[in-house]
C-alpha cells in the first residue's frame, strides 16, 4: 500500500505516460498492450485492449502485438537455455 505522497507521485507519473511525447495514442495503446502481455498483467491487458479498440486498432494489429510478444518471450527462453548448455559443473551461479 502506498502512502499519500507515493500514491500522488505514482498517479502523476502514470498519467504523464498515458500520452506519448512523440507517439500517437493508438501506438501508445499497442505498446501498453504488449507490455501488459509481456509482464502477465491481466488488468493491464484488459485496459489496453479496450484502449486499442477505442483508438481503432484492428484485430490484425492486436494479433501482430501478440505475435511479437510471443516471439520475444520465446527468444528469451532460447537465450536462457543456451546459457546452461554444457554447464554440468554443478557450481552455484554466484
């Protein structure tokens, strides 16, 4: 739980990111959707999916976002696994 000072600062920060400095609102909604998907934030995905609809994003545009998030996630897992290949020394990571 945030105290009043932190809650006000958070609200101001989040509000300031709602509209891009260079990017239009449609693009910002698609980025929000991608971030929500990548971070597995269900309320964010619901919010930004609705924002995408309000800004005229097509099903195809939303599918592109989903495909890119899936590709990045798969790439991250591929890299993660490759770091462990050949490492059978059993030593701790640190």
